[in-house]
C-alpha cells in the first residue's frame, strides 16, 4: 500500500500546483475557522475514487494528496465513514494524516472527518449545534464548512469536523493518555444496569485508546458507574456518583441538548446515543463528549422533558432538588444566549438574537455551495425549507423555553 501511495503522489504532483485560494495559517484554530467557507482539494487516483464510492460500506483506505487552502499534505489516507450517513453518491470521508507516514500530524491533528450532511437538508444543524455547545461551555468538537474539490472539480459542500481522539481530549480537558470510548448504539439503552458481565458494556462502548488493555481495565469502571446509577441510595445520590460522574455536568449537557431540541442525544428518542466517553488514567470519573447533532433544531416546541421518565440517570438526578434547579437555570441560560442581541436594532435592520444571527451568517456562507452541490440528496427547495425551519426555531425557542421551564422551578428555598 505504501508503494501505491508513492505512485499516486508521483502521478499527481503536477496537480498540487493548482491555486486553492488564500492560506489559512498554521494552527488548527485557523483550520476550523467557520467565518469563511474553507476549500479542500483532494487529488486521488480515478480508479481508487470509483472503488471507494462503490464499496462505501467498507473501511478500506486509499492514498490521496490534499491541499487545504494553500497548505499541501501528500500521501494521506482516505476512507468512507459514518453509520446512517454512508453514501455511494456523496461519501463521508475520514482523512488520516499518519497512516502512510507514521507519527505525522497536520496542525497537531492525526485525522479529520468530512461529514456529507446527507441527513440534514439545511447543512447547518451540526455546525450550529456544535457552536452553541461550545458557547455554553460544553465539551464539543470544532467544525467548519468546506467546499470539496476532487481532482480540480467541485464535488460538494461538506463539514470539516474535528475527530475525537487524543489530540481533541488534550484540547478539551488538558489531559492525555486516558481511556476514550465511542458509543455504539446497539439497543434502546437508558443507563440501566446490565449486570456484571463486561461484554454488555463492551458492546456499547468501543475503545479508541488502550485497545489492547484487558476488559477489566477498560470496562470495570464503566460497569461500576452504571451500577451506581441504579443502586445508589436516593439520599446522597450525587455524592455516591461523584467518583464516576459529575452529575451537575451531565445535567448541564442534557439541558443544552433539550434547548436545541436534540432528539438523538443522551436522552434521545431511541435511548442513549451519539457521544464519546472519556476517563483519565487511574481515575474512575467519566466525561461525556457530544457527537453527531444532525437531529437538532427541528421543532421549536420540542419537549424540554423528553426522555426524562425513560432515562434512569436523568430520573434519579432530577429527583435531587439542586440538580432540578441546575437544569432549570441552564435552560434559562441557553435561552438568554440564543436571544442575546448585539444592539437596539433599526427598522431596516431589526435586532436579532445570537442564535438567529449565527444561523443567518452560516446560511449566507454556505448557500451558493449548497445550491451548486450536485451530489446532495436534497433539492434546493428542500434546502431552503430546512434552513427556514432553523431560523424559525432560532427566533422562537428562547420564548418557548422561558414559558415552559417554569415546571422545573424547585420548591421555594431549595437551591
């Protein structure tokens, strides 16, 4: 495969002279700058590109050269990626910088993902949701819209997404070397205890680091966390959980997910889904990292208590008055951020909340690229309709939340 990659690099070296626009700088922050429409040029053997698309359900890698806004990276590895988003027409891609060059990184990154947004006609939900999470202090990956060119021809609008790996963990938590797991939806699980057979937890949480460690090293703390969720006494539930999970951080995360109408998150309609789990070395404390927000911003009246009754963890946490109060306060904080205006406004330019301003700005940024994307599975009319739904959500969600959140007000004197 290395020989094949070298041959591809030799054949395509002339193509790398093509101008890709202004350079973006030398940091990962510049790479994930969502103030501009980034451009990625991908140069790949025509036959390899055909095979990758024909075998899109497989994870085989193919050599390619990449140019990102003026920065050239030769002999990278690309493959199809995703679960429900896999496509032969518009493949989502994983780009690995060190598969053919061991130890190599690009701007401190070993890999990035190109999301095809085939499950989101607006092409905005993932980008806007991750931006909102980060603004609320929730650990979330960075993202930026990009125009993908394959062999010098515009291919389509994609989303460049930071991969959750050790580099991301170091950025998010200032830590490295711990245990990172990707959640794999297997059945409608609701944080209920699955017994002491570690295979049950291994089926849900795929290790991304320490993959050669024993099942005990990987999953005993996970099993203990879930057992404590179920068995801890009502009196002192938060204290009992403290070794395994920061319940207040969990409450803040799910409150933000409720605000943005996330129907497929930790309290999703199909049970727990779409997250990574991280645990530092020699510690039992776990942290959630959000992932895949393509189900956000659909309904402005999405229930703020969706999934509460079904989730063992949420049901028990909300039985603690202080956690219920924290949930209420976070909902109001999210509403305040969404509706935060940048001035008094005028008749010609009415004041808009932060969420609507960001949605409009991002819409203006990607509209032309979306319209001219010939491989997207949606019409331009469907794109416009989905974008309008997000703008309507942004305008009304704050008011809806403030009106409905009163049901989570704790009893007088309890905070």
